[in-house]
C-alpha cells in the first residue's frame, strides 16, 4: 500500500467514524495496527490521527452554522447563542480536567491495547441495544441544546470523559449520556456534535503544542489532503445521521460495535 493511499483511507475512516457512535479512535488504532507499519514515521502518525480531526470539526461548524452564528442583531437569537456557548463551556470542564490529569496514563496503558478497544466496543455496543425508552422513560422532546440545564450540560461532560479510553467513542458516550439524562435522540446527537468543536479543537492544539510542528513538506501535504477528505466525508455523515435519527434508533450501531469487538478479540487471540 502506498503512503498516499493509506492517508486517503485513514481520512475516509476518520470522516465516517468521528460522529457515528462507533469510536473513530478505536477504528484508527485497529486500522493502523494492520496497515500502517513501516509506511510513515510513528511521530507523524501519532500527530496525523489527531490533526485529521480538524476536517470533521469544520464540517460541524458549517453544518450547524445557523445554530452557532454569533453575528446577529436579533437580541433573542443572540441570547440563545450565548446560552448555547455557556452550556458547551460548562460541558467542557470535566473533559479539560480529566485530560490534563489522565492523558499520559491513558496514552501509556490503553492507546495501543487492542483488547481494551475491543472490550469498549462490545460494552458500549450492548448499551446501545437498550431501547431509548428504557434508558430514560420520559425524554423531553422540547429540550434543545441552548435550553439544557447547566447540570445536564456538566453531566454530559462527565460522560464525555469516558471517551478517553480508546474504543469508547466520544460521540457514543455523550449521546448515551444525553439519552440517560432525558434528551431526545436528535437533541443528544446535536449537543454531542456541537461539543465536539471545542473538545476536538483543544485536543488537536494540545497535541501539536506538545509534539511540535516538525513535519516534512510531504507530511504537511498529507495533513492538508487528509483534512480535506475527512471534512467532506464527515459533512455527509452528519447530514445522513441527523435524518436517520428522525425515524431510527441507535441499535444498528450497537450491533456493529459488538460484531467488530468480537472480530477484534478473535484476531488478537494467541496464534491468530
């Protein structure tokens, strides 16, 4: 496999899996363990797997621009936007604290452990098989991201911390948290996507500051190319998922996670 083909496939994988509750990090680690060895340096790949998230971040911003746009003269709309930003800020607090204290521990013990990835895939897959009405008996369809209570926003931030473990899925943990806290499917998904903007942007910036920007010209080209591809794919996936959730549940993703987790365990057993 050529390096450019590898970057292209990884970027498609990132765009598809970042906002579906199936763990983009888990898929990238598994794919990387099978196909990336020897093609590109470990330093570049460690950075690429984070920086390629910038494309999906931009896709979220553009898709939800009418919800996020702060440049309005309408006082009522501006108030809603300010409230939304406040709720997202509150939801970020647990993630920032957990990331600062647990990043090195997670990186040292979990990031390259396919058993951990498989276990997380299966565990959260089982949770997604539980009907939404059993997770929360009385979801409130009138709650919107900007009308969330600060308590609910903070609690969703706590659920997001679970995604530090690879294989969990940031969108999966926050969507499940939203459902448990009484949000509708659409509201839980939308808040999860919006929360991805500061979360992923912060993680990308922190990674680059920590590891530096010492890339070759070819590697810079790969980073730009990868983000263009992941942006286009992520935008399509977001649009599809928001329409899908109007009629369908998350159970299909639960089944997929379980099947993938079992397949991973099978292939990493001794002798496989």
